[in-house]
């Protein structure tokens, strides 16, 4: 009898950026051609690591960590830049953007708009990249920011994208406003809303003093 044919492997990964991102982020991973790596994504003075698969990072993972959709409302814009080693600003517009793949707009269970659930991916990140990947956010001029305090909406005192400040250079801008991440600031000179720091921190998950 003829020997049984070898089992066919998985089909090639799609070439369309969105379909490619969906394929590598399909759980559980059942392919040998998907490499998982942790890569830092900088935002303001924060520089946390995020899981990537074949160089693809998910917006939902970044937003869960940095709470962008909690602070920014409406149709705010997002992009990811790859700052080469030694490059500290994008004044001349030469810092390249990572490819962005956009799928379905996020909605909650009641059908209301929810940007935290947007299907967005960035492709082409490299674990051995010597520079810095930096998230940039453009505020919706109509919707603005969405963090309310006793004195009214939170207003950022400076551009959190920090293009004029070395990306990730904590020494140049102190710790950054930690209230936005659920930890009341200890330094009023880096706080975005010192008078209401405890309210803002509570709105971002702080449980109060234990």
C-alpha cells in the first residue's frame, strides 16, 4: 500500500496587514512560524513591555496598561513611531511610523462606542531595535479629555507625547503624572492636577490609603 501522505501544514500567513495581524494573534498559538517577544512601547515617561507576535502589538494591550481611552474621549488618533537610536524628537517629520492595521470599531455590550475595544494593531516591531517605539495620541478637539474631577474636567498641562523631551528620559521630566495610572503624585511639579490628585488617581483605580 502507498504510505500515508504527510499531514499538510498550516496555510501561509495572509499578506493583508489586518488579516496577518489577526492570524498571528489567534489563540491558542498552533503554528511554528509565530515568534513571541516582549518589546517596550514608550508613552510620556512610561516604557512598559508588551507582548508581540511576529512583530505585531495590539492596541487593546497598550490601552489596558496606559488607560489612553479613559483619559482621551471621542475619535482621538493614535500612532506608533520608531525613533532611531540617538534621535530625540520628530521636528522635521523624519521619524518613521509603524504600519497600522485597523479593524472593527469597539462597542460595548449595549452598542455604545468604546475605543478600548477597537481592533487596532501595529506591525513591524523588532525585538532587537536599538531605538525606541513611542506611542503618540492626538486629542479629539471636540470630545477632549474625559477625566472629571471636583473642579471640572482634567486638563493636561503639557503634551503627553513629549516630542520635545527625550523619549523615556525620566530625568528630564521627573516621574510624570502617575495619577493617570492610579497612583497619586508625590511631586506637584510633575502632576497634571495637583489639587485633585487623589480624585484623579481614584478614577484610575486607586483604592485609597490602606
